[in-house]
């Protein structure tokens, strides 16, 4: 049986950005609508923030997570029966173990921030953290990386999507300046995000499973959004404290750990993982 052609998505670099925009559209329209409803029900779910000099009400959390999951489901259905999906049980345990050293350091930084700054609502933080946990992972890694690995021809090409997704993920955080973030803190956060993006992408490439990075991302953002300062700003950095420097160290560690996880000796393993995910013939 002849396989269906995917003309636009076969251009893997272009389609990386198109798929990110696709998820973003779902997050903005469907996710935004759901979160506005939740914001009218749950007190403090909506945060008042400044975007480009204008005061706006920001509601992001469970709605964005649901919209991103729907986008991932549509992606899987589009490629059926060739694609096995990136939200499965296989590789979950291994991926979490790969993330564990980074998570321990990051959690320590968050706890120091709690002690020095105080805490806000844990429930609200958990709900809000679902937006980056699911939305950003599916947007910047889940679909674009999976589509890229569908077309990969050799192991050398693995590094291209690794660096592309990591750098884009980090640079997007610079937009927090428009939301009133301190420019220096935001730039530092963007560099940190590149390191975290490197680690999350490396784990995803090694396992073919997005659940470890979703859970890891959700957990670190939950702990950070529990801080009293970030709970009030919706996660926008307005300064650097002792705990922040520890989490920055976690990001730097994550970058070096990612390069270890993507050592060339794992190339055949990575190719095998993605060949199986795309039901390719393995010689």
C-alpha cells in the first residue's frame, strides 16, 4: 500500500515552525477559552499583568494543557497508522531517571526561594504550571522533533533538531520583557531555558516519549510558581534571588548532561527508537 504524501511536513525545518504555530493556535484559541471559563470559577486563577504597556488579565493553565494534548492527538491521527505517538508508557521510567539529577538541583533552588521569599497558593500554581508543562513541551519538542525524526537520513542530522528546538525554546522566553520582566533577569532566564531545552530534547530523543519532559517541566514550574513573587506576576522574572541562581546552575548542568546523553555512541539507539515509533523497516 502506497503511503500518503505529506508535502509541507516533509520540509522538516519549515514544518518545525509550522507545527509550533499550529500548537500555539490551539493554545491561544481553544486553551484560552477554557482557561477564561476556569478563571471565572476559581479565584486567583487569572493574573493581572502588563503586556506592551497595557494591563491585561492572563489566564493560562489547564485549558492550554488540554488544547496542546488535542493538537498532539490530531498530529498522531494525521500520520496514522505510521506513527505510534509520543505519549506512551515505554521509556517513561528511563526518561525520568535521566532527568533526576537536574530535577534534584532545580527543586533545591525552588525550596531556597520558598524560604527566602515565601509561598503562594500551591493549588493555583499546580493548575497554572500545566500550561508550560504540556503546552511548551508539545509546541517546542513534541510535534516538531517527532516530524523531523520521521525524515532523518543519518545520525549526524540528530544534532540539527536538538540545537534548533533548544535555541528556539530559550529565545522565546525573551518575550517576557514585553510582559514587564526585568531585562537582565529575562536574558538570564532565556539562557537558562536553552540549557533546560537541551536536556528535555535529549531525553525525548533518547526515549521517544514526551511524558518525562512534560512531568519534569510541570513539576519545576509548579515549584517556581508556588513562590509568592512569581505567583503574583504569572511567572515573569522581576529580579534574581539566591534560589534563582541555584536553578540557573541546574540549567547549566542540564546543558552539559544533555551533551552526555547525546554522545555519538547512542546514535544507533536513538535511530532505533524513532524507527520503531514511525514503523520503519529496521535492517
